[in-house]
C-alpha cells in the first residue's frame, strides 16, 4: 500500500537525466542556437523580474523554431537524455496502489512522451509544444505551474480530489521544487542540486536509482 493518496513528480533531473545535469531546455538551446549558456542569463533575468516565465519559454522556443527545428529533429536531439535507473520499476510498483500519480514539471511534453510514452500519470502539468503538418513548431503554451506555480498546481489537484496535503508526496531535485516540497505533506529530494531543497525536503535519496524512493512511499509488507 502507498502511504500517500497523491504522489507528484518533477521530470528533469528527477525521472530523466543528462550526463552534465542539463535540462531539456539547455539540450535544445545547445542544438539549435549553439549554446546552453543562454539559460543562465534568462534564468537570472526571470529571477530579477525582467522577463516573465512565458517570455522565457517564448525566447527559447522561437529560437528553436527560427533555427528550423522540427518535431523529429527535436526528438533526435533528446538523445543525451535518458530515464534515471529504476524509473519504470518504481512507477510500476506505485501503479495499482491506489495512489494518484501526477507530473508537475517545467519540462516539455514532447520529451516526456518520447522517453516515457507508456507513463502511468493521471495528469501531466508541463510546457506544451505544437507542430504543423510539416512537423514545424506552430505554437506553444508555457505552463503556469513551474517555480511557485508548482505549489499552486499541487494545492489545486489536492483540493479537487479531496486529498489533504498531508496525504500528498512530492519528488524533485532542484531549486524550482522548493515551494512545492514545502507544501506537500512529504517530500523527497532525489539527487538534489539545490541546498534550499535539501533544507525543505523530508528525506534525501542520492543513490541515483529511483527504486530507492519506494521504501519512503510505501508501507512495508
Ligand atoms: Mg528538476
């Protein structure tokens, strides 16, 4: 049995990894504009309030579009990304426990659907990219549920489903997970890259294998 009625997951760095800990945004910026370094400046501008999150998404996505990105080429570009060991086994173990499994992430839907097309998530909150018939980027929708918004999404789903926050768990790895980790009844920092997250999380699991989070989420026996 699961100890929780709802378990929410981050994607980049939590279920999916890059050898240098890059997010999907850095991977695609490197592919289409030649560098992932712009992410640092755009993040700084976002934190400073100079650009909105939606502005940031638009800057990245239009950069790829203007460089001629297509759906199939973007999927090829995901090659450096891989599922973290134990992802499928961990999700399989949680499926059928009655716990509602969801994603609240700043990732791209195309990446999740490429690396984990058979995912068991009842709901996925992340950034959307749409393509025209020729496979070119035609539109996008920035998620309102990254950063502090992750907490908003968790609270909204819990309220709608009638699940107390004490029965909600969260698994994440980075600075954008701090607010939701604080709001969830129980939070796991998985291979954390943020000291702030470590401070907020109930437990840290840094083995690099997602099967090792199961003892924290399931009742023994
Ligand atoms: Mg992450």
